């Protein structure tokens, strides 16, 4: 059957001639179509343009050869129609998110964009392919960071001997991050094959966000260790610190992108499911009405069966999609079995009328398909039919930003308190009081950020602004219920968190300057406190 379809014939010819120079005109002529008509029906059937499909197949085969042969990148590029190493590399990276060399090295960890299926437009969603590319590049960056760390961290010299365990720890964390992301890649790939799994998107987003946060913590911890080192040691290891900063920054950026892609894909998949659900119900209704029509002849004694079939089909037609459940459809299927039993008894009495009852079998088959479709939906999927097409996870990333901010600042607060203890006699009373005030501001910021990330309630963070403040803040909030700070916390909790952290940074910056050579770690901690300013509201 497939061979008679001109598009399937064209796909077969494309496979045979992938190493030749192909054009749309040539391929259209092979199946005796005009160029315009060929492009239109090809896109309708395959879900992408003719040359887009050709290039994707070439890159897929090139990837197989990169993984399975020792042929040079250039020879593989030339084999599949690319004129240069550079052009092939650009196309390959756009397709998979990594260079051919990176793919050859890490191909066992890298995923492919979703395989296109003619019968499902959803699987052609650009967002699914984009997620695979983003994850591929991040996995490779994490593995490259680990490899470079072990190479650079094991260099000869006193500095390497002192910090070798630090870098081994950091490399292990980078490899752990790559492993987490490989599991996420499997989940994303599974979603493209099994659309109902999109309702596990919370787990996918959380896993990427957690990996990004872990990368940020690793970057912070390695940076803090190096900030305490002698200047020459800091210079030796600064490039490695920069690698972890870059990995953390890239991971945060990609976590936001993937959350967005999942939102887009959720909408496409839900609409696809809605359409399929309606089609299943409509097919069952049409089959039921057709079966009733066959038995409605007044001269026949089967009016009672026709009426029961019409009523069952009518109940299905009257159900709103939000009201349809597998249970309700199974109930209709049970009633149809009862009708079918009565029909079988009538057939025994009048065998010549058997063809008139065949429509009932078709009705049962179509209704059974609808039951199976709804039975296989997750609870989230079935419930989503009653709601809007907009993904309910839209606010997750914002909440996670503040939740992670709270954890990050809590870690910084922990280390700052430790540094105050370590400085000991290097601090006079005024400096110690100033740093204690900084700790108080950070503690309040942590509590408020955690409130935003956890529940987002303005009154919760307002209570934090007015409860047990540090000495500097006591004067600020002592004006009663109309106090500006309390009002700001109630109306703009994110802005209050940002203000508190800016004030904490200013205090740490001043104390680091006063401490001079002893203030390296305080300076580093201050810079870490400052990093979130770029994404916090004014």
C-alpha cells in the first residue's frame, strides 16, 4: 500500500540518493508532480520541507558514521554533500546542539531530535527538537568542564598539590550534573514518542533547574576556596573557576528555555489530545446513528433496538469533552453489550436479517477505541480537558528562582558567619557589628525569598519584614503599620528582597575594603551576593 503513495515512493528514492546532489525539482519530476504541488503534499505528509527532510536524514547518517567509524569529519562532510568542514559543523551543531567532534566523543550521552511521524503533527513540534539540542550542548559542556578540571587541577606545583582534592570534587560534581541531564534527555525523548508523558513536565523542569542550581553551588564553592589562596595560586586556577561560572550561567539560561519549550509543547500536545478525543467520540456517535438507521425501517420489529442505539449515541454526543471519562464511556459500552445481546437473540429468530445488525459491531468497535483512549490518559491529561490550554506550570520557574535564591543566600550567610569567626581579632567592635547587621539583612532576605518561592503570599513576607529585624532594620520598621518598609514588603516582596541584598552587599563591600589583605573571602562573598541583582526586580 505504501509503495502506491507517491510521497512514500519519493521518501524511498531520497534514501537511495542521499549522497547525490538533490533538488526539489529533481524529486518532484521523479514522481511526475509539479514543484509546487510536490512541496505542498510533502509537507502535509511528512511535517517538514523537502530539503529540510533531506538535510536531516543526511545529518542523521553522518552522525552514525561519526560514532561508528574513524573517518575524518571532512571526509564524512564531503560524502553527504557539504563543501567544507565549517559548513558541515554549522549544520550539525544546529541539528544536534554539539559539533561533530563533540558528538564523536560523547555520542553515547547525546540524544536526537524527535523522529518525525506523518500521523502526528505534535511530534514535529520545534520545541521538542530545541530541548534536545539545548540539553546536548549542556551535557557536553559539563563533561568537557570535568575533563579540563582534571587536566588543569592535576598540574605540577605546590598549588596543584594543595587543591587537587578541591578540583577532584568539582569534576565529580560536573560529571554528576551531566548524568542528571542525560536522564532528563531520556524523559524529553520519551515525551516526543508518548505525548501523554508531557504531564510529567514538572519533573523535567525541576531536574534541569536542580542541575543548574547544583552547578551554581559548585562554582561558588570552588571560587570561595580559591579566594582564600595566595595571589599566584588564584591566578593559576582562575581559568578553571571561570569554566564553572560559565557552566552555571549556561545551565541557568537553558533551564529557563526548557521550561518555555515545555510550555509550548504542552499546549500543542493538549490540543492534539483534545482533537483526537473529539474524533474518537464523534466516530462512535456516527457509528451508533448509522447502526440505528439500519434498524429503523417501520416494517421491521427492531425499532426498540434502533431507539436504544440512538439514545446511547445521543448521550455521547451531548457530553462536553470536560465531562467525558473512561468510566462514563465504559458504562455506555456496557449498555451497548446489552443491546447487542438482544440483537443476537433476534438474529437467531431471523438469520436473514443478520446484515442489518452489523452496524452494532462497528458502533461497539468505535466506542471501544474511545474507551481505550480515555483509559490510557493520565489523570492530569483527562483533567486538563476541563481547563484552559495554557500550561499550569507557567509560574514554576519564577517560584523556583526565588526558592533557589533563598537557598543560595542561605549558603552565603552560612559562609559569611564562618568568615566572621575566622577573622577573629582582625575585626574591631564596629566592624563586627557591621557584619552582624549584614547577616541580619541576609537572614530576612532569605526568609522573604523562601516565602515568595513557596507560597507567594505578600502578608507572609510582610510579617518577616516586621519580625525580629537586626538593629539597623529595627529603626526602619518601627513606625507602626503604615511604615514604608512593611508596606513595601506587602506590596512588592521581590523588590524588598532585592533591596535587602543590595544593602547587605554594600555593607560587605565596605568591610572587605577596610580589611584589606584579610578581606579576600568577604569580597568574594559580597560579589556572590551581588550576582542575582540582574534578574531581581527593582
